[in-house]
């Protein structure tokens, strides 16, 4: 029986910088692989790729993969490649998402579609996807291919589900959670499971790490949806109210629709149906008065705690403590 992790609120918190420090050499290696694998003989691909790399980001998914792999005793270079192709899948979805959503700002910079146009963004997104699968094939590990093939299919379905929910004020909490599982949490789940496969652990630990990734990704997205109504755009690098502008019924809105007054519900329904930010002020007021942000944050904290509980299947190591820190960060990040 492994030692129980310190799950209590009194346990020391780790900053993202402290978590990354545990695997800094691995993360540097991942960055080198990302740069090398994004190289192309086609100049426009190189230009868009450089724009993406320069945009930075938290690199949460690669951090998850290398921490989980090390926690499972992984050695060698396979987990470095895995962390890079997980980041490539994420990057490809962002390139496509920004086109679908008509976004103009990401991580505080102009999106690739704004700089290079929609056609280039979609096509380079396809290049990044296919390069990721080249890297998976090179690993020659059938379980890894199976995990990632399923994950990319589920993510694509999530994109379509989100499109179906857009501008639909009757979207339920269950439908919303299904979208964020498919669109966001599934890739976290896949990254953690791939790390377990590469670490050579048994099925129990593999299942536990997959569940950890799922709960971690869900917590992270829930907080991201809170921040759409409560953050400084300069710090977050995205415009306030982006989800509302696109008519996306996220959990703060769904909660306010359930508990708001008749006038508040009418304002929210109108905002979801028509998109834009004309109704932003009354919608934010409705979310505040019904406790929509607190409700969503509480759900994120529940998911974070479930992620922590999954780590009891792992031996107590600094890498496992880093995974615990990542679970807490997911439910507490502010930008």
C-alpha cells in the first residue's frame, strides 16, 4: 500500500514554476523537439509555426506527460516525444478553434488566423496534426497509437458538440460537461495514460492516471470558464466575455439560467442566442447575484480533489507531488 498523499487544504501549495522545476531538463528537451519537428520545407508553415512557438503558453500538457512518466519510472526519450506530440495535438485544435470561433486574441497576441488568414491556419493545423501522428508512429507502441487515435476522434466530436450547443440557451449542465470532457479533458486523460504506458506500469495505475488526467482537465476548463467573466484581459491574453460573444453556454451561464429571475433569464437567453457583448453587463450581474462563478469554482475544486485521490495509486515521489501540485493549480489558476 502506497503512502497517502497530503490531500488536505493545509498541504503546501506549489507554484507552476516550482512544479516545472521538477522536470526542467525534460521540458527543455520537449521545447527542442517541438522546434525541430515543426520545421518544414514550406516557408508559410515555418512562419505560422514560429508564430505559435513565440506565443508561449503554460505548457501544462507536456508538463503533465513528463511528470506522469517520471512518476511511473520512465527513462529514455520516449516520454519527451510523447509530451511534444500531445502539445502538437493541442496546438492544432487551437489553430482550428480560432478559425471556427473567429477569435483575434490568444495569449495576449494576435491569433494565427488574424495574422496569416483562416486558410493558412486551418492547413497548418492539419500539418501539425499529421506531424503528431508521424511522431506517434515512430514510437512503434501500439497502445500509444490506440490511445491517441481515440483521443483525437473524441476531441473532434467535442468540437461538433460545442457547435451544436452554441447559441442554444437550453443547453444543460450535462451537455456542457460532455463538451468540456471531449474538447479539453480528453487530451489531458490521453497524455497521462500514454505516460503510464511508456512507464511500463500495470493496468490499475494506468487507469488511475487516465482518471487523474480527466479530472485535472475538467477542473482546468471549469476555472477557464470562470475567468471568461472575471479576469484582466491583459493578464489572461484573451478578451473578457469571449465565450458570451460566441454564444457559448458555459456553466456560470447555465447556473444563472437555473436560478436567476425571469428578467435575468431573458437577458441571458437573448445573449446566448444572438452572441456579441451587448448584454455583457446584465449577464455578469445575473451571474454574480446567482453565485454562478462560485458554483463553477466549487465544481472545479471537486474535480481537483478527485484528481488528487487518483494519485494514491502511485508511489510517493517528488514527481507525484508535482502531479498533486498540478491538480491544485488547475482549480486555482487566475490567468
